[in-house]
């Protein structure tokens, strides 16, 4: 039954997105167009292309071709309220491209204190060098956040849930306050993707996603994207072109392939993560399980209110252990690799202590035992959850028995 695309379920939308005949022709998937040079039929055609800066207009390789355009269109279709999507060669490039598109020397950026470390580094590095002032804020303290705005505040950066520590903030209210103060609200929406959290519909102006994670799903490419309404999309596009940002058509083909199965993988890894989080919560050597999808978590009510899905990424904090004990735990895991990134088919474990990358938020959190500070972030893959639990159980045994 045909029906409107925006009324279809997530899996149907993911299968259909970006597959217009304009890009695919008579085949199922868009062919891989590898081309630096585009040839014009005439000088008149070349001149006409100069003023037609949009996807679908052949111009030069930096502006893409049908493989890239199909992926951008698919991401736009999956982000309600978006007029277009710009692709970048990594998630960090997308963060940089989005911020550079909306900030100028003398502006103030309010940056959520629990943001991804490269986002924080960008505020204190690249943006500082170009004359932008970055102020960190606790996204759970609305009054303090509101008081940070000044006449120079042009942009707010959110991430939900918080990187590593998994706090769930009230995005619609934070975005509303930003809008009231005349600031643009950007969000790193990689964790839930637009399927689990349509960020533009919840008040954000630009939604940034690392396609390296769930959309790839196979740990074999790096890419990022930013989606926005018409006005800001144009700013994103022009800034990206001025920076010479371009993505590989081969990587776009891989991203499109991963996109088709993303809803299934998100649901599977979320359910596995909940099972593993519940098991971790029963262990005496675990002080805290940081999983907003789990009933009883501090962020659960906001997640339940605003989100329709999640993923396999969450964290836990060890009870009064030292770094050597934590190292024994992760070193003895067989099914969990130790590595950065997440959202692939394989499970990963990453030790963390965020004390050095928090300015406005306390760590350990208020009310916690001061000795409970060493965390482990888990990215749950597609393995059987029972096998992953058994693997973690072996790791805890090794932690207790050096």
C-alpha cells in the first residue's frame, strides 16, 4: 500500500530513502560514480551550472555526483523538517563544518559540558584561535544555562545523551531557551539517529551525525553529516564547499548499504544493551549503570518522553576500584574489543575517567561515593547477549583475582 512516506515505519523509510530513479535508474542501488571532472555539452551548459548550486546539478567532483546525492537525499528524508543534508569526510569534520557555518569572530558558543571530547577541543582550540569564546554549561541546570547567554551568544551545542556519562537532557526546553535568546541550536544526534530522535522536530536547528557509527554499521568507513532547514542548509553547503570538503562515492555506497538495515541493528543492539545493563546492575562490583533507556536511570523519563528508540551504547562505573583492576577486566574480555568508535556489528569496551574533560559538571556525580569514578563504556554489537554477559563475567573474575 503506497501511502505517504512520512507515515511509513522506520524500516520502510530506511529501505526507500534516497532511491529515486534520478539516482538509481533501473537498478536497486545507485551506481558508484567515480569522477573528478564533469563534462558539459556546451559552453552555455557550463555557464548555467555556475548559478545552479544544488544536488543533481553536475558541476565538478567536489560537489558530488549521484552516489553522494542519493545518500544526502536519504538522510534528508529521514530527518523530518530538513531541507537538505551536507556530507563530510568524518563526524568531527561535520562538527567543525557546522560550527564554522554559523559562528564568526567575537561570537560566544555555549557548549554542553558532557559533549564528545573533540567537540570540546574544537571550542578551546580551533574556534578560540578564530576569536570565538566557548562557555561550557551543565545541560541539566536550566537556570545556570539561561544565565550564560549574552548579546554575543550566537550558538548552543548539545549532545544527547552525554558522551561517556550518558546524561539525558531536556532538548526541547534547551532549544526553546536558545531560540528565545536569538541563538542557533545544534545537536550531536549520533546516538539515537533521526529515527530514534527527530532533532529538528524537537526544536534544534542543525542535526549533526557521525555516519561512521550506526549508518555505516560495519566499522569500515568514516563520514559525517549535518541536516538543517533551508536557510541554515545553504550556510552549511557553502561553508563546506569553501573548505573543500568532499566524500568518497565508494564510502557513500557503503553508507547507503548500511542505512538499509540500520533500524534492525538499532533495535537488536538496544535490546541486548538493556539485557546486559540489567545484569550489570545486579553486580556488587558495579556502582552505577549509566543507561537512559533503562527504567530507573536518572534520564529514563526524558528518554521515554522524547525518544522512540536508542542503541547499544551505554556505560557503567566500577565500585571503588583502581585503574589496574579495571585494566584486568577489559584485558580479559574476548568478545569485546578495546577501541574507539561504536555502532558497528562488533562489541567494544572503552575505559574512561572524565574528570579532566568536565568544567561545569561534577565527576563523580553528586551523591556518589568519591571512590566510584572509573567507568567503562560498552558498545553492544550483534553477538548473542548471553555470550557477551559470560564474557563480562570472566572479565570481572579476572579483575577480582589478579
